[in-house]
C-alpha cells in the first residue's frame, strides 16, 4: 500500500525552490529597436552568446515575446532593469 503524499508535512525548501527558480525574464517585441541593438543588449545585459541573442531576438520579433532567462527573481531583476534602461520592454513572470 502506498503512503499518501497529502498527509506528509510541508517541505518549505521545495516550495521556496519552486517559487524562486521558476521565474522568467521575458523580452517583449517593441517594433522600435533594430535586431542588432536587441542582440547587443542581450549579450551585454544577460550574458548571452551571439547565437542565443539572435535566437531570442527572432522569437520575440515573430511571437511577440521571448523567455530570455530563468532563475531566481533576485538574479533576474538587475537584468530586467538593464534591458529597461536600454529602452527595451522586459518583465519578470
């Protein structure tokens, strides 16, 4: 007989890891900046490789947004602000 997981005590570490590790930094397409500018911004601010920056830029352009980084909100916030300072629209979800 299997033990029910509903009766197990709450694991705070699992909950915190789930909340803080699953945040996404989303770049939104703005129809204003050039592909080159957006790519350079992603390489500078988010430490993307040239290929990664190009792919994210294309996805944002054609789909309207792209998940450019995942991680803890605390580590994503400076990148979000860096992209915003460059005039790009970025959110954390």
